[in-house]
């Protein structure tokens, strides 16, 4: 099968926003679509709406969409085939495959978003040349993925790397539904923690000013006391996360990704200094540079893999 005028779609559905790209056979991103994940009652409709927008963009450019790869903030249970653990998008026990089968005629795949990010890092990013590495994604939530000798470590249920469940303290025990470390580093926590501290400090900016993570990092830049305290607590909890995964996996490298993970680039030396006293071997810590995101880079690569596999299957049939 010729790939002339072929294109693929990669989708990154997160807890806050859904981003998708249309990429041609040269790897160029020729169109993008961005929507809020809560723009529709069902995030699946947001996802499919972004895909429809890029289909139209492909048609306008004379491109033929051959495959799609989709990253979600959850995973597919290998037994039930249902989405599990997608709390940030309200999916637990959700049959996403049925929705995609009904709407997408081309070959497609759906994968945990951080797994896709790790695949992107392994193929074209910071994971290249590493015998083992861990991707830690900090955004709306906290996710992780482990790559050893170029292969994803999936675990018995496909849930390896779900580091958002790491316990941050023993007060989180016996509390079903509490996400553990995610509640200490996720984007929602950062803004909420800043509001809590601001409410207790008469000299601080009013609590209503601390709307989101952007406000927190902007406050850090101007030396604000509340912002710096939130940042320090964030760094300590991220360091605890790195220490925990290092103790279990002994990775060569740790790659930070996600909107918050990338914002931590100036503070990587401080983070390493926090990690160093508590591990036998300190992994290299770096920040992803894949654009527009590591998830989308991985999704595009995976979609082209599907195109190649489909072409191979057609050649066998022929």
C-alpha cells in the first residue's frame, strides 16, 4: 500500500484538555485541534469531535487519514477490555472500544497517555540510548511509565507505572478513592494548596487570585511567599516520587513530562539534591523536549506503526 498523501492522527485526551494533531508522512504536523475535556458531558464526544475536525483538515489538504492513536489518562483492562482508572475523565468500567469501533473505520489504537509519552521518548526523545527509564508525567494528575530495554513494562493488569497511587503519607490509608501522591502534585492540588495558604496569610494575595497552576508559577517568578511554599512542597513530593520509583526500579534516567513537569526544568538541580541522600544510585533527571507533547509524539509514532502493520497484512493477503 502506498503512503503517498497519507496522514495519521494522534490524540492526547487529558483531564483538562484534549489535544490532537494531524501528521503527514514526513512527520510534519500540518494541523492541530484543541478542546477542553469538559466541553461535552462525555469526554469521548470531545475526543471524537477533535478527530472529526482533523479529518476535515486532512480532506482540505488532500490527505488520506490512514490510522489513529489515542492516549487516555487511564488504561484498558486486558480481561474486561474496559477503561479502568480514568478518574480525571469520569471513566471507570467504560467501554471506550465500542465507541471508537463505531466511529473510526481506520486502524486505531488506544493506550495509556503516559505509556504513549514513554514510547515517544524511547523512539525520538530523552529515552534514546537508555537501558531503562521512567517517564513521570505531572499535569492535572500524576502518571508514570517504565521502559526497560526498549519495551514498556505493563504488569499483570496493564497498570504498571500508575504512580499516582503511591502513598504520600499514612493518613491516606483506608480511604478508598484517594489517589495518593497525585493529590500532592496534581494541578488541582497546587491551586487549592495556594488558596489554602493565602486564606491563612493576611499579607498574601486574595485566595481567589490563585486560579490555576499558571498563577502559582507566576507567583514563584515574582518571589511571592505563598507561591514559593507551594513550589517547595511540590518539589519535595516529586522527589519522594522519584525516590520511590528509583528504589524499586533503579532506572538509568527519569524523564519529567506534563505541563507541571516541564515547568520544573529550572528546578531540576534542586530536585536532584533532594533525591540524592535517599537512594543508592541517583538517576539522571531531565525534562522532556518532545513537541508539541511527548504523548502526541508517541501517538503519531504509534499511528504510523499501525499504518506499516496494516500495509504488511495487506501484502500477506495479496
